[in-house]
C-alpha cells in the first residue's frame, strides 16, 4: 500500500518515519529498512534525527531513488550490469567513437562542422559529455521520444541516429525501455516483481521523474510504501501560478495570487504535488498531514504561517514598522565576500549572546559558490584561537577536491606539462607542496636554498633549447634548466668559477646541500619522464597507469594527515573512473593528453557527496537543491544577481532545454526553478532567524550592485503585505554595512544594526575619527638603555633604514617584501638594481684579475652575469663596462703600494656600550670602500661609521694600522671616478660622533626616526655648499620622492600618512637626525673638495 505523509514539519516527518521503522516485522528483524533520500546530505540529517528520537539509528539502508529503481529493474531483468551502459558516465565513452563515425556520414554534417579545426578530439569528448547528459535526461523525461526514434523517426537527425546505433546492438535495454516494460508487466498488481524489500520509505524526494514516481506507485501495490513529502503549504496550492504563467494563460496582470511567494517560487513543488495528488501516477491508500504551526511572535514566523495557510495578510494585520528587536529576517548589504563573512560572524555572536540555548550546530550557512567564500570563512572563523570566547566552530562541505588540498592542485598542474614553459617558479610551486617536500626529504631550509641556487644559476624557463624552439623563442640554452643545472653541477665538482668547455661553473652548492640539489634534479627528471609519456596517445587504462606511476614518484604513499590521504584517494578515484567508465563503454581509442586532462579536471572539480556535512559547529555548505533541512538559524551569503538563481544554460544540443521554453511538460525540471524552490524551502526551514546577504556595493567605487531577484521579491512582498509604509519597512529590513570593519559607524553605535565583537579594530576606528593614522607612540626605553654590547654592523644596518629597524626588530612586524618569485622570462634590459650588480661584478672581476681593463663581452660573460641575450646583452655590458673600468682603475691605483691586512676585530667602549667592530677591506694605511656607481646618502653610511670606529680606536697601531690611517671612498663623480679621503677627526671627536649615533640608535628603539639617508645627504650637501635652508630642504624633498624613499613600504608605514617635509615636527626631527649622522661628514667632504 502507498501511504502519503506530507507537511511543513520535516522533523515531524522524520518522527513518523522513525515510528514506522520501530514497528518491526517479526519475520524480518534483520532485514535492513530501505529509505530513499534525495541527497547524501539529507541522509546525514535523517540519521541524526532518527538516532535522537529512537536512541539509535541502525540497520537502515539509505539509497538514492535512481539507484534503488535500477536495483529493482535488475532483479526483474536478467543480465543487467551493476552500472548501466546507458548511465551518463558510461554513455559518454560509448558516444566518443560513435560521434567520429557519424561525422563522416551525411547525417552527421552538423557534427563534422563542429569538430573540424584544432582540438577536434577534445571537442568530441566535450560533445560526448553534453550529449550523454542529454540522453540521460531523455530517458527520464522523454521515454516516448526515444521509443519513436527506435522505430525510425527523424532519420535525418544526428541525435536520433546516434540513439538508434546505441540501442541497435541489443547488448542491454536502456532504462526508459526497462521502466516501460516494468510498468506494463506489474502495474495494476498483475504480477509481483522480484527483489522487493518488505517495505520502503521515500523521504523528501521531489527530484524524481514521472517514470520513477510511477515505479514507486506500482511498488505500493505489493509492499508498504511510505511516501514522506515536505510541503511548505497545508492546503492544495496547485492553482498558485507565477505572474508569467498567469499572463501566458490569459489572466489579468492585476489578478493577485493567494500566496505570492508560493506562486513565484513554488513551481517545482507545485508540479510534483500535482502529479502525486492527481492520482494518475500513484494511488495513495491514505494521507496524513504532518504540520507545525510557525510562531507568529516574529516576522519570519508570520511569513511562514501565511505560506502554510495559503493566505496573505489582511490590511488590518499590517504593522506600522518593523520591530527593531525582531531580528528574524534581515538583508545585509556588503562590499565584498570577506565583509559578508565578517558581518555574519558578528551577527552569530550576538545571537549566541541573546539566546544561550542556541549552539553552533543549530546554524547553517548556505553559499551559491563555496569555493569563492571558503577562503574568507577560514580567514574569519578560523583566525581566532581555541580559547578565545569569540571562536565559533565550523565545517565547510561541498568543496571540490581541487579546493580542499594543495596536492590536487599540484596534480592538476602536472596534467598540463606538455604545454608547460617549464618555468622555475612552476617547479618551485610544486616543491612547496608539503607532501612533495616530505617525499623529497626536504627540511625547512631546502626550498629557500633551492630558490637561491636557481636564481643565481639564471634558470628562468625551458628545459633546454628545444623548449624555446617550441615556443618560437629561438634555439638557445641561456636561462634554461639545462644551462643552470650544468653550471651548478660543474661548480659543485670544480669548486671555482673557472670556465670549463664554455660553461661558467657556479660553486654555490656545498657539503650536505648537494643532496638537496640531487633530490630536486631527480624530481625534475621524473617530470620530464611524465611529460614524455603525456605527449603520446594512450588508451584510458594505460593513462591510469601513467599517472599512478607519477603519483608514486611525486607524493608519499603513506603518512600525512587525513585530508592529504583523502586528496590522494580522490585523485586515484578519478583515474579509476577514467579506466572503468571507458572500459564499460567499450572505448579503447588512444587519447591525447588534452582529453585526459579535461576528464580528470571535471572529476576533481566535483564536490564529494560524502564530505562532512553536519559534522559539528556551524555548517557551511553549497546551495544544493532539495537539501534544505531545518535549522534554528539559516544564513545565505552571496545572493548576488548573477549568482542566484542560476541561469538556464544556453541553448545547446539538449531538446529538453528548448522545450522548457516552448513546450514544457508537467514535471520537467530546470535549474532556475530548482533554485527558486530551494529559496522557498530555505525561507520555511529557518526556525528563528533568516540572515541574507549579498555584495551590494562595489568595493572600489561604492556604486550599488543588484541583489538576486529573489531577495528583491521577498523584500517587496514583506514590505507591501506586512507593513503600512512599504518603503520604510524595506529600508528597516535592509542593513547597509560600511566597507571596512574598522569604520567609525561600527563603533559609535549610531546604527544599532552595525556592530562588531572585534575590539582589535577599535584603535583603527579611533585613528579614523582623528582624521589620519596617529604616529607610533614612543615606547619605554626598556632594554635599549641597558644594552652593554652592540655589533658595529648592527649600528650601520640601523642607520641604513631606521624605520625598518624599528618596525621589524622592535615591533616584530613583517611586510613580506621579499620577492620569492623568480623571473619567468629572459631579461630584455637591465633595471637600476641589475645595472648596479653588473658594475659591481665587473669591478670585482677586474680587481681579482689584477687588471683594470674589462674582459671582452662573450657568451661566458653573458651566462655568468645573466645579461640579456644577443645585442641587448652586449650593449648593456659595454655601457656599464666603461664606468666600471674607471672605478676599477682608481681602486687599483690606490691599492698599489698599500699593505693589505686581514679582517681586523676590536672593541670600543662608547658611552657605556661596547661596540664590537670588525673592519674588512683594511690596509695598513686605512680602510678602502668603493661604490660601482654614483654616490647617494646610503652609500656613505658604512664608510663613515667604520672610519669613525677606526679613528676612535686608540691602539690602532697595535692592530696593524699606521698612526694616520683613515678611510677612503672611491665612487663615480661628475668627472669620472673620484677618490674621497675621510680624515680630519681625532680619536675624541670620532668617539663623540659614535656616541651621537649610539644615542640615535637608542631613540630608534622607542619610535621610528625621521632619517632618510638619500634625502638627508642631499640636504646637508646643499647646506655645505652655501645653499639657503629653503633650497636645501626643497632639494631633499625632491630626492625623497625621486630616490624612491617615499615609496618604501617601511617608511610609508612609519610615517602614518604624514608628509615629512610639511609636518613641522617631522621636519624638525629630519633636520636634527640628518645633522646627527651626516653633519660632520658633509663638512669634511666639502672641505676636502675645495
């Protein structure tokens, strides 16, 4: 018998199911109860409900309707396989060779036209996928059309001909025919089918086709079938039509439906109920309404109650305005997905505070695009420590394997190796995957070492010259893996840079680090082997073997966490599906790598239906049709106009898509109608609060963006039907949030609906009220005054960039400025930094050879110095070689006759602090520093401070220096290379200068100093040459900007939006610090140049 239970109380329907299950048949105590559910998520919820109601949920066999019907058909038709060859996954591979066959015949002229040109094989696989999906839907919804095709209808249509050839083999009847035969044989109770369970329950399944409903109705003639059907309405609502439907039927547009939300969003449910209650498909023996009267104490409950009663409020029931304390329904307008999640987190904390009985497990958050919102969810919900009272536990379901773990992303990149440029960055990205590092045995430093080696070796892209030829870049090895590896290995073997057989060795890999390089090269060879295999065509089963071998070579076979094991299992499952589905479809055609990549990408982009859903905490999940289950609080994020409801696919090959627009039949499904009904289910499933949000403002321009049409309809209906002033009600139910979480409105309580529990933002909000960020507060002197020892190197480094020293070393901030990406392309020209490095290399090379003359430009120089290829490299070399030769000649001239010393170490006690000094480039006659270019302020710091240390050392003669030893700086000037001696101070004066620098260092441990070396030197140089103060400051300001000190991230953060040459306090500090560091030096240099 077929028993129909329907109503708006899904929990009540679950109780009814539990009660039916509890009444066990004594003769079938060990037989599992068969329960059909529309989705695995519904199964999880139903298991929990049954367990809570009955104390245990065991021996229940949950199945999907299609799976169960196929089992019944197999039991009544000998020879059917576990998986039908007419299932979409198998059908695709049967169609793949068939489409090529049809394209060669007149009937397949449209196919031939589509499949011509490039990527024909890939387009054929994609077409096979689309056609297989269409045929699967035809079997469910157009059984009659398929039967006509088999009888010879539409002989000139390639789809009909393809279907005839698929069915002509007689290997296995298709599902539509099997269902037709089953109904003809068993309908009316004529003959009992085989393989039926003692009884059957169907829970919440509105997603079944009319044929499947007929099969279930037929089974009700032989066994007990409980059909439990959620319905938002207690009344018959088959007459409720949307405005479009009413206009098509010729009704007046002024004729209002009894319940506008049911009429607009309920088509899927309405048509299914029409099929059930028409008694054409099924004949229920009895009907039971399972209803729950929603609470009218809040707005959401009143809406649900009116939907249940199929009514709209009378005019006298309308309130003057929404109750501000009623938060059951709100629409939140934000500027970005991140702000949506931040707002949600704060709203949930407020709800938990308001109702202590509410728990995170009572909250569901639904997302049209889980992948787009998952990073924001993890950034907001996952950022708080476990002990923080604001932390809300959560889980994210419905994520694809690709989005869940970096192993899958890495594997997907490997699928494209034949088209790869083989860039060093791509390789390093792969090595950065933790599982790959574990497979290689890399520790934390190995990746950094490898990145450094590849950078120094000039590896940019291309395995060798053949890769470059393939990309049309010319036949050369420079900046390729082949050249870089050769340089590293020769450097490892030889230990020096002397060229060998035209190769410039690079001896930077030493000792145990050689094992790291060896493992990296072994990985590269594995990738080359994989790419070679991918360039050949293979049958699907062989492709599975190719990639399983790659998995074993690249990723560890054991170990790792649960997520890593699941990710590897997902990859192996996709490979198994490739081989098994193709074998079931009889496809042994050799496939190119692009087809295999397409298939595996599709499989790994699918969400695993067995993912954790309702696993504790707030449940974030996708908006899956027919999985709307009751929660006390439901939030829906991402309700943007283009995101939800989904658009119908563009007219393709499916005839159903055309008929949905032209000749729709009762029970036909569309994604847009599914989404609209899902939204209705969500509205009626939230017990207490429905939180809706969307990105309603452009985060750059602030311009409005449209919400989903469903959000607009809901607000229109609620404002019009429930309140006297519709416009005011709409505004009250819509909350416009500011762009940033630290906006003033968030903290000043001017808008009660806008708040945050993140007090960390309060300081930023306060700074905003003051009009600009405030300077860093001066910290207590603390340990800085008590420092007893300080390396001179640390003092020099501090004065090179006092702002960075304070923020990084004192406040422990990191701006992550390090560029860990290598260049992806060959260098075409030299930038300022590269030019400076080239000049330094040229001068160093000349000095080591003992000859100031530069080498001639050759291939060896191009490789060693990583210069652009060809004439561009030669021009860059010659352009920098002239200036470098001048510096080298002057350095060589100065060194002639001088007596070099090894590095000299000593200690100086200055103002109670011991300065630990080590002086390199030392000679008996003094210190030599050279700069391979023009001087700026930062260049002066080391020569000046080291010279001060030398001059302050009273026993320098004991250390090997002459009594009159001093510092010398050689750099390019206006008239070529210039020699600038640094002398004129006695030991006491030098100690005074060092004490002043040490005082500045102590001050710089409490607040960032207003000292910018380039601007400071320009300022004092101008003053020393008798310029006016205004002129000197103007020159300093221009240097601050043109010298890029103003653009420095550390400096900008320290300035806190203040202009150093416009702010009186900063300007005074700049003048003071400039004089402290460079005042004496500028005078000495100016005096020496006269």
